């Protein structure tokens, strides 16, 4: 029996004698998510009285789904993805798929019948909030060279996420070869996962503090990055790493900067800067088509920004209640 530790592709899996052809491999982002799900499942399976090897009994899978839903209070979509990750791992190995067994189906039906948990919506970080965060960073005195370097990096990260309306992974995996920086223009070719690359044009700011072009240029200068990942980890000793900044470190950096500026870090995520761009762009009179082109939303994805557009319009339009003079 094979140890249940991490996601592997068909290259490391026994060939199935049941299928006439292999299934289509999952997209990159899905594969990464499945890998994380399977690692978490493997860790849980190493507990007392549980199967920690393939094939996993259906009863164990059902118990894990209930654990995610009832104990950890995960969202239904998260539980479903974990279930499919487990099923895909078995299918890759040509093993019977436990998610089709009655025990798992019963557990999943019970989760479907329960009330879905309403996700906590993160706030949009608007221009005033971004300016407050950057001003706080500017006013603070770095305690050492490593912190000084992180300030320059984090300023560039915040402004790139905001002005470029970039997703976390689009910025996190950004390579030096994907940027074209000039005094009055910045073009970024972004591509996360299996999506086709798209060009994002970022405009300069009116003030030095909030100019994304100046912020990026300063970061590239002090870090002396001329190739490879643009945004990287910085050690406590102030040494610059070589690998892209990981997801958690990037999120922690944003939350920490917001908290030090007096904002609630629990209401902020990296996506707050992207949604803030949508609200502010609408407030400034940009059309939904122009916004969607900049953010990369396509087809049904455009619907996801409509409520943000509504908010921007409300901020832009004059409210009759202002005539009350209160």
C-alpha cells in the first residue's frame, strides 16, 4: 500500500487497467489546491485508528468530510474540493474511488442539506486607506536594514496590487521579464495558473508617495533585481531570497501594514486592493467594460464585479440627503 502523503501526477502512479485513456490533468491552480488538500488529509489520516495509506476506506473519507464541516467549520466548497482531491488521487493510481461509495455519499448529502455558511466578506481598500497605509510606512523609522528593505518592497506590492488590480498569484509569480518600466508607463504581462497572459498598463501617480511606477523602480534599485522573481522573501538578517514570495507571507505583509496603520487586519485581504480599484475606478467614471478589461474579468466573471461597481456609483453620485446640512 502507498503512503498517503502528497498529490502526485500520473507519472508516479500505477497505470489504470479500468480506463481506456487517462483523464485530462487538472489545471495548475486546481492541482496546487488538490496538493494542499491531500497533504492536510494525509496529516489527519495519521491520527489514531485511521487509514494512512492508499486505498483509503470510504468510512475514513466520510469521517474527514464531517471533520472539515463540523469541527473545522469549513465552507461547503472547501469540503467539496477536498473530496474531489481525494477522489482524483485514487483515480490517478487506478484505485477504486471512495467518493462514490455510500458512506461518502451519505456524508456529502448531509452537508448539502445543512445551511451554508455565509463567508465573511473582506472590505475593499480604497484610495484613502491605501494612502493612510503608505503614509504610516513612510513615517515609521525602520529598526534595521532588513525592515527598511521590506518597507520598500511592501510599498511596491501594495501599489502594484491596487493600481494594477492584480490578483495575489499574478503579482506573487511576477518575473522581471514580464515588466516593461519607463518614466511615464508600466506594462505588466501577467499570467497565473493556466490563464493566457494579458497586458496590464499601470499609470504613474501624481504624488511620490502613491506613485506605483516610482515604488517599483525603487524596489528594483535597492534589491538589485534584474532577473527572476520580482517580489521575494527577506530574511530577518535582511538577506533577499531567490524564490517568489509565498502566498501566506504576501498576505501577512499586507495585513501587518494595514494593522500598523490602524485598519482592522481581519477585514483586509490581498483581494481588498483589487476590489478597491474597481470601486474607485467606477467612482471616477470608468465603465464596467474598461474595468473588466483591466482586471481580466471575462464572461460570467464580469458579474462578480457588478456589486462593486454599484458601490462606486453610490460614492460618485450626489445623495439628496446631503442637502439636509446635518
